[in-house]
C-alpha cells in the first residue's frame, strides 16, 4: 500500500519534471498579419509632390526568401554616405535606425549588409545602418554597444530604433522594419531554434522600439559583459515601466542565423541580473561616456566605442 | 514501469553470478559508447564500429554458451532508458522542442513498452494453454523454442532483444512494437538533430537537419548528436525488420521458410513460391490480428 503511494507520488513528480511547460519552447500570442498595418506607428509625411509610399502589399503579399540565396550578391541602390537611404519615387512613412553591435565578424557583416540593403530598399522605408564596433579587449558588451548606437541615432533624429544582431537575416519580405506602438520582439521564429520561441520573455536578436520608449527606460544596462541576459534585463526595464512588448505573426517573423558555434551563456549573467532592477535609473543611456568615434563608410555608419 | 523494474531485478537476486555479469554488461557498455563517441567524429566512427563487431562476436558466444542470457534484453532496456534520459534532460533543456512534440514522443514510447509487455504476457499465457493440452495432437505448425522451452504456434523467431518468442499468438504485437520503436527512434532523432544542427524546411512543413559540423565543439551537443545517430541506426534496422514482417505475414510464411526460398523467388517477394500454410492475404492477416488463445489452438488441431 505504502509502496504504491510512494510509486504514484514519484511518478507524478517525474511527469511534472518531464512535461513542465517551462522546459519547452513556447507558443505565444501575436498580432495577426492583417492587423500589422494598424500597429505600425507612421511618421508624419513631409510636404512634397510625391505620394506616400504604400506598405500594405509588402505585408499582405509576403513571401519567404530561399535561404541558400542570401549569400549571393543582391541588387540594391548605393545608399548615401553612412548607409542612409530614402526611397526616391514616394515619400516614406517609416524612418528607422538599424543598430547592429559588432566585433570581429567580417564575413557575417558582408553578408548582412549585402542582404539588408536589398531587403530594406524593397520595403520602401527611410533607413540608416549603424554598425557599433567594440574596440577594447574586454568581453563583448552587446547592450553597451546598442546604447551607443541608439544615443547617436536619437541625436540624429531617428524616431524608431531596430536593435539587430549581425548574424540574423530576416527571410520573410513582410517583416516590416518599422516601429510599432509597443516595443516588438521581431526574431520570434528563428531557424536555429526550430522556428520556435524558447521562452516567453525572450527579447533579444532583433527588436523594434521607439526612441522615446528607449529613452524612457534609460536604454539597456552597460554591465553585461559576455554573452547572455542583457536582453532579459532590458525586458525587465520595459516591464517595470509598464510597457509589455509583443510580437507579430510567426509567418512574417522568420529569421535565419548565419552559421557559427552555439554560444555558452556567461556564468555571471544571473548575478548581474539579480542586482538589476534598482540600477535602472543610474545604469544605461544616462551613464554612457562620450568617447565614441563616428566614421561614415559607404554602406554604413561605423561607430567605435568601448 | 513496474514490469521493467521487476525484470531488472532478476539477474541481481535470482540467477547465478555469471548470468548476472553478462546481463549487466550493457549498463556499462552503452553509456561508455555514447560518451566516447561524443568526443569527435573519429571517436564516433571508432566506437560504433567496435560495438558492432563486439556485438556480433559476443552474440555468437552467448547463443552457444549461455542461451538464456538476459544480455540482449538488458541492452534494449538500457538503450531505451539512456536515449530517453538524454532526450529529456539534455535535448529538451535547449528550449527548442514544444510540449506537444515531447508528449507525442512519449506516446510512441508508451506504445512500444505496452506492446512488448503484452507480447510477453501472451507468451506466458501460451505456456499455460499448451501445458494444459499437452496430451492433444500437436499441429505441425506448432514449433518448440529451445530458449523459452515452450511450443509456439507458427513460430517466427525468438527475439533475443525482447527476450520473447514470436509466433502467431503475439505477432501482431511484435509488428506494432516494431512500428512504435521505429517511429519513436526516427522522431526523437529528428527532434534532436534539428535542435543541435542547423535545420532547413522541406516543402515549408518538414524540418530536417542540414549542417551538423559544429556539434562536437560542446559536450551536450556532441552527446545529443551521437545519441540521435545511434537512434537513427537502430530505426533503420527496425524498419527493415518491420517491412520483412509485413511481407512474411502477407505471404503466410515464417522467417525460416523465407530464408530457404531461392534468390529469384525472394526478389519476386515470394509471390510465386510454394506456401502450403498460406490462407490468402486477408485470412493470413486476420489470423495474426485476431489471435485469441484456445479457439486458435483448436483450429490447429482441426487442420491436422
């Protein structure tokens, strides 16, 4: 009798251990494709003779790009110095700064720039690509680099920031690179995650956020060296400020990751994360030094920071 | 679960020491094989080849000297446990597999375990049936198995890996066990490989791995990858067995009769061979699916 009870309890514990939802990839709620247009925050059109660019067909008639073709040369118009582009035959309603933290990934950068200029120009948006290069010998600090890029882009008057990893390639043409009213996690359907979402509060990879919101939460933390958890901290900052990010349909949120070895999470990530929430006010955009160098390259604006 | 534990105990408490030793061998060999293989590609090739050669040699030795050995059955149980453990506690924590995919896999494994348990149960029942009617005339298709030491209706084989005789009494269960095992192994290896390797989509629906070049750089990835390769190899073997069973049942012959057929006849799937016990496709299958103990046994006697 007692043995049976123990067995039953043991089995129940084992079932919970094995089927606990937190151990699995998650289904998530999302904005459906037909509602995407209502969620995008449009820029006020400048007075001009040209008619406004239309974005409906881009989103509705979305298609997947063949992944093997992303390495091939793609046609795009040469952007202005510094990697800025404005559509010529219509007035864009979206103005985006694409901020990419970077160090030592020359092959990825080449593929990324070649692909993204083509991709973004097809979306008829006004954009500029910022590559933020960490030029010290410390472990990579992704969040700090994003802060530098965001600070400069905000100063240049960009209302919308897209914080983007250099190894992520959007493969659906309907994945519109503009900001929505609420910050948005864009890379929710990534091929190396089997097109699943690892956990609901994931907010890394590619993220769209309004400059005003980024300033409101004091940007990201500057204290995360090494890989991992800086995006979780950023998510917490948004939540403590009463902003809950969302996602668009997985159909248009498909990404492929350029090949490299899976990274191991930094061991200190949780200690830094634990001391996080009181630090939001003092650690972030406000505590950034002014020591950054800006260089205008042909295809992008190169920012050196440390 | 209870049955597995019950069977696990046998070599420890009961039998002679020698038998206990050969039975517990797989508990050390399989984890060691997977751990070594996860080091590099060459280690994978080396350990897998070694294990195949070792198994061929040792199975000959065991069949000759210790025919009652539980070595093979323990090999099956250890494989199942180790692979499941790796899947649940190494692959699942990568957070790339959905809950329903995990549940689907569990259902397949459950189907396999239930099929095997019922197979063994039916063989035990058979023992009683045959015992009670030993004085009756024996059907010519009732063949004795010298490992189980019972007479089995239309004996197909003694499956060493399941430690169970396969005859008409449990052939349907044997086929379903093969089906569940093949599906579970294929499915789990696909889930694992698409998690640890770079995947691609086929026809926008099926996810398949395409680039596994980096798996040996991290222990967890290597171990998952190697376990998936092992699963896939087992699945391939079991799939062949499964197809063979389908052909054999459809033709109404046993494995032994199949082996005696000339090559040309085998190539024609034995369609034109002389099959004295075949009752036609449909009846062969109903006989296998609807086996229910005594009535069937009586049918044997009537046929004689």
